[in-house]
């Protein structure tokens, strides 16, 4: 990847921040506390993995940090803006321009080609397509021979590369990846994780990745462990072995 693009908020120390965040669902006896006073800063220009046992609040935290879900109490800052102070329209615009999403299920539109799926966020925002940047993503992600193919004509790994290129095409401040390798074989998983790593190293991109896989977490700069909706531990310079050991000590493996 060539260093031709920088994120719009590269000057920020933190790409996102949660301050005393609580998220509850339901009422009374049926109430569930998904997040219980989370304080977390995601450093800009780094790949952070978020891990924890099932029901620990991983995906809920990602949804709250990205503005897809509202917190019950506390504050969330994204690209330097407090989400709770924004109107629905302002929040939609912020997500569209400052956030990229990569999901386990790819979420590509079946009637669009790979290239059309990649540029869709720009078209929705009525923003111009930077052909040079688009070409860089397509070439570097190994999609040059697949740009006219529809999702059904692509392998799972190719579909996820299209989804990742779509997440990066707007040069977002932060990419949220929710189990991005969950539907992929080991070879395709490694290719996608390598691209996420290169996006951080070569473009000063910020990535927050929810994963249950210690190998995937080994690509990160830091791992945040959640247990019962709280930050239970953090691990710098992780390896798959160190992540697995830490998960065992926390009861997550």
C-alpha cells in the first residue's frame, strides 16, 4: 500500500473514547446490563482487538462506540465529537464520513459489482470518487480482476476484501470490524488480517476489531478484554499464545 492517503482525524490522539458507559436493555426483572461503566480509549493509528466470552458486551461496545446504538448513560466520543450531543442527522453524517464498517457477513449488495459496492458510501454521501485512491485499494487488495464481478461470483475472502475496501474508501477516522474473519478459512482470514494490519501501518488508519480468535488478536497492537460488560484487562504487543493464556486466566477460554 502506498502512503497516499491519511485519515481525516489523524491529528487526534484517540480515535474513540468511552467514559463511564452503561448500556441496559429491558426493564425491571427483565433488564440486562450489557455494559457496566466502561472507560476506554482507542488510540489513533493503532489496531485494537476487543475480546471476551460470549455475552461480555463486545459487539455492544462496538455498536455504542460507532454510534449504531445509544448508550444508557455515559459519554462516547468519536473523531473528537461527543455522540450524545448530535442530532440523528448529524450522527448519520458523522458515521458516513468518519466510520468504516466490516462485518462477519460481508453485507454486500448482490446486484452491484465489486467496484460499485466499494464506492457505495461515497455515492450515498454524494461525494466525488477519487479514482486514484479507488484504484489503489482495488490493486492493493488484489481485486483488479474482480472489479466487475458481483458478490455471488466472488469467494468469501474476495467478498471480505471488497467489504474492507468499502470501509476504507472514504478515508474514515476509524474502522470497526466485527468478527471480520468469522466466515473465512484460515488462508482468507490471514489475507484479510494482513490488510487490516497494513491499513494501520501504511495509512495511519485506526481499527477496532471484535474477535474471539487469539490468532486474529495477535495482529493487533493491543487487546482489550471484556468480562460481564466491564474492561477486565488489557494486553500490549499481543501474540496468539499470550492472548490465549490471558483468556484462560479470565475464564474466556
